[in-house]
C-alpha cells in the first residue's frame, strides 16, 4: 500500500514554501527570494492566506503573554 497521489514539482515547491518556510516563521521576503519570484507581490498573492493565518497565531500568542503579565 503506497502513496497513490501524483507528486509534481509544483506541489513540492508549495509544500516547501508553506510547511517548511512560512509555518516556521521565515519572512515572506526570504520565501519570495528562495522561490525566485521577480516581485514579492507574486509570493503574497500565492501565499497570503498562510501569512494571514500566521499573523493571527502570533497575535493570539501575544495576547496570552500580555494577559499573563498582569
């Protein structure tokens, strides 16, 4: 019983950009450079939802820290 899904170069790039880089807090500017995008707006267009999710997580963590210091 193996993996039945076809894996492509494109899927590999997206997985690398999201799971490896963005989910590990690598700035989007660096992700853009590593992917070879000519403009950061291209990266933002493709991965903006991931970045927004990370912003939300960071804000939740900050809120917890601030509440803990009261």
